[in-house]
C-alpha cells in the first residue's frame, strides 16, 4: 500500500525591496537561494526613487536677483532622468539575478519615501512576506538617517525578513 503523499507547502507571495546598496542585492540572492521553492511566482521586486531634494536646489539659487529662488527646469529634468536611470539599472540587475536562478519576477518602481512606499506596496500587493536588506548601521546613523528595515518591521502588515550581509537574518512579525 502506497503511503499518502506529503502535503505540498503553500507557496508564499514574496516581495524583495532593492536599492543601490550591496546589502539589498545580497538579500535578493539570499531569498532566491533559500526560499525559491516556497515563492509563488512571480517574485515581486520593488525599488523606490526618493523625492527630489528641491530644497537644496532652491538654496543653491539663494543669491538670485530679487531674492526669488529660481530652479532651472533643465536641472530638475536632469535630476529626474538620473534617478530614473538608477532605478532602471537596479531593476535590470534584479531581473538578471532572478533569471540566473530561473525565478519569474515582476518589478515595480515607486517614487516617494522609500520606507513608506515599500510598506504601501507590500500591502497593496497583499504579500505574505517582505524581504529587505540591512545596511547594518549603528544606532547613531539610524538616529539621523533612519532605517528602512526598522520602519518596515514595525509598520508593514505582513511579516518582514531582514537579511544582513554577514549572513545573519532577523525576523519580525506582529502577526
């Protein structure tokens, strides 16, 4: 008599957030090496373009006639194009990494505050798991720069897996 087949694990809808850091691409690689069999295709990959720091651009024109800050439209357009190129390069690299692992991928580029946009996209996409890399910043840097992974751990409605470059992982879930 044949034994009953082992139940198949439920595939999870997974999102990985990538940025220009090596840490985020390490997190993507880690997810593909360790979780590929449990990821429901396609794997979602998100990158977020921060809002342009127009305050700095306006400050640069402080000495303009009549004291009216003037921001050259060409400068704004150039900065936006650079951000779009960077974001597309990040997505292209993520696509390449996923292709090497034979994993179907769906990518998205959002604009805004990265930590908020990642949480919002995870909720809109109804993911079962969000994976982010950790920059391993110390407490002082986190105080001044903030931490996307920390924000996501405390504000996302799904479990968040934080992958550190050193190979250690952190897990947090309010669920």
